[in-house]
């Protein structure tokens, strides 16, 4: 076994029980080619969104980017890869080549992208020679063909010996649709079982509609529904805290490139795994440094991808370093999840590097809670991505938090809680004037993830933040919301009734 394999073996331990990659039904299409030929531009063009970071700097893409795409009703997984090189020098370039090799090995169709401006290079010839030995369908796409002269000059690419050749311009969207037509034709035919459309599960209506369509809250029947089984976990944190290694440890394979060099991960990498009958999408992100330290260009876009990953996830895993615990930047990143009402789990990684005793974990937990004083309910997990310690406990905590965020409280129980809370602690009046006292008519849960409660009041301006916190604590204590963010909305009763009557009139 080589030294590289020994290093990799230290990272990949036995995966947690009942954890496995999700079975892939859709075929895979990999985009490969030299650096700076436009692979990420073509990737974004096919997806019709800016998913991969595009830059003129060679080697911007490092890890494999995988996203779902479709054309003419045929879905497939599209893979963006790093640039292929003849003789990669350095640890990261070598890992980039391995990532590209893994993409080619898993692909059903390979799109070999070249550059019409630079012409045929020695690297193109080497890649073409390798591809001719495979039995997979190969499409040669000559990029940056945006005028007739370049198309005529690109005739030399026929010498690479690949039958399927297309001239495109990903930037100008020229020839891309024809390329997609040919890709779909080369994809393997779906199995007969895949042609059946599953009946959609019963879903809860949008929270405003779900709340407003009922006429009498006292007589409404509670809606029975099944919580979803798919959740998304974004893995965020400062640079060099072990986010990519933790992702690889959970998955059980080298999904992300691991390196001691800060800023190795650039794009947000989505990977789906199956754990305890749940499909969990892990989103590995780039490290987030202080705003003043973020450099323009690639790092700026990497941070934007990381912030966007928090917005589109259900639960955020904030990875911290056990040797440098609970910094101010960690609290800033936690604030992103708090502002967007996302679930949050603080993961103290590299737990194997500290001198542990029976008081060390208690002190570390107190330090995290002290730094994140605005989120005292956040669960904390202690892990080691290198040894695999705490991985299964982390996933169990994520599922437990997910189930808590999906919890629904019956309307009647909420009214009992409101009556007890108001009778125990009456809302204070402003300036001693009893007419300026907050009056709460009713409360109802209108959404989950996060659990959202709407209070019907006479005037929301009379609400004091201390009384809002009191009501939130009452809900937490009564119904067991111990580790999730709660969203409380206070609406005037008149606006509530007018909006509800408007929906009834439109329904008629």
C-alpha cells in the first residue's frame, strides 16, 4: 500500500450503522477536460443557474460538483470536475485528478470539453487516447465557438478520433441544446419500474393558506400528516476545522479533497446518504473567515456559496475546533442560522487532540453555551473525523432535532397553554394605563421547520420582548421544544379576519 493509501485509510473508517449512499437511479453525465476550457460554464448553462464558481484562474474547480438536471423530461446527474493535467505537481492537484478519475469511472456518458481558441493540445490528445479505450459513450464538445471562423478552425479536433463532435459556446448558449439532445440519446434506457410515477404523499398546505382557510378555530379538525423523511445538513465553519474530513467520514469515501491548506474547498458539495430510513443531503462548504479577511475573487464567491448553503438547508452543523473552541467567528456563523430560523448543532471536532478528563467536556460545553448565549438551546456534539468518534451520535442528534422541528401541536392544547400563561402572568400595560394592555385572543401553529405560531392580538405594538420570551418559554416547557428555534408571529385580529374573509369570498 502506498503512503497516499495509508493516509486515506486513516480518514475513512467504518461508516456508522445503517448509513449507506443513496441508491442512484438517474444516469450520470461527467464533464471533463483541461483547466480553463469552460467546464463550469457549461455545467451552469445546463443547470440554468450559477451553481459552480466560474473564474479565469486555472484550477478553480477542485472537487466533483454533482447536481440534478433534465432535458426533454429525462433526468440525469451532471458532474463538473477539475481540470486534467499531464503531470500534476502537488498534493491538491493530484487529488483533483483523482476526483476527475472517479467521475469518469461512475459516468454513463462522458462529455470531453476542449477549447477552440487554444486548439488541440498535448493534454487533449492524451485524454482522447485514454477515452478511446473505454466502452462508454463519449461526446467531444469544442467550446468557445462563437463565430464562423472559429468553427472552421476547429476542424482539427476531428483528428482526436472521437466520432461524436459538437461545436458549442457555453457563454453564448450556442449549440448547447443540440449537445443535450445527443446526451439524452446516449443515456441508458430507464428500467420499466422507473417509468411508474409514485403518487405524491399528502403534503401540508402553505402555512398562510393552511391557517386562513379554516373558519372556526374552535371546531376545526386537526390535519393528520406524515413528516418528510428527507433533510439537508449544511456543514459550515471557519477554515481548517475539519469540515471536509468530517463529510468524508460520514459518507465513507473521499467526496471532498482534504488538505491542511486553508481554502481547499471552494464550491458547495451536495452528497446524499441514507441513514435510519432517512435521506440526508450533506452540503460541504468552504471555510468562512472574517469579512475583512475575505479576499476578492474566488474566496468571495466561495463564502457566498457557503452562506447560500445555510439558507437552503434544514439544519446547520457548525464545525468548531476543539483546540480553539468557540471563537467570535463561530458565533458570527451561528448567527447566520439563527437569522434564517435554521436548526443548529455545534460540532466540536478534533476531539482526539485534547487532553480529556471527566471535566473537559463539561467545561467545553459551558464555553460553547457562553459564546452562543443567544441560542442556549443548541445541542453540542463532540466528534473526531479522523477516528470516527461521535459520528453516529451526531447523525442521531440531527435526526432528533429534525423530528422536533417537524412536531405539530393541536389547536386545543395551545388554547389551554395560552389561558394558563395569561392567567399566571398577565401582559403588562404601558404607562399603567389598562386600556393599553396587550390582549391575546388565540394562538395557532401554522407551520413547521421551524415550528411557527401565530398569536391573534389587539395590537402587536403593545407586545414587550420580555413577554414574547415568556410565551416562547411556556411553549418550550409544555410541548418539549428543547433544541430548536421557534418562530412567534403576532398579528392584529382585524387584519386576520379581513384576510380570512377575503379568501372565503374568492373561494365562492
